[in-house]
């Protein structure tokens, strides 16, 4: 009765519908020429930075300072991200280059 493929398809469809509904919700609530409340605009301006900060803390929380190979790849990648962001002001470039740098460091240099 409960086919695995049917269950998987229904799960994907429901997840997709909920995701689309959540994306359309702000337009339904604040659309139609209504002015967006100030706190919503404020959240829209500060949340991207808060999320990036939280991701940085999450990524750097388990660094081991006992050995050079425990902290150097992260330190080099973070320095590269900061330098690229200060120079180019392009988050995608900074994060992408930092990720590639980190992966090269842990796979080839500090392996």
C-alpha cells in the first residue's frame, strides 16, 4: 500500500509546496501597495550579516590550536576571505575562494 517511491514523491512535493508558500507569504502579507513595517525592513537589512556571522562561528568553533595543521588552514582561508572581501566587495568570490583555499590546504598542504 505504501510504496517507497510514492512516499518520496509526495514528500518532495509537500516540501516544495511549503517552500514556495513561505517564499510567497511576504508578498501576500505586505503586497498590494501596503507599506512594509519598519521592523521588517530592519530585519531585512541586518539578518544577512547576522547569518554570515553565525556561519563563521559555526565553521570556526572546532579549530584545534594544538597543532599547526589544526589552525593554519582555517586562519589562511579566513585571511583570504577578509582580503578578497575588502578588495573586491564580492561575497560569492570571497566565500568561494576561501572554501577552495581551505580544501586545498587540508587535502594537499597540511594532509
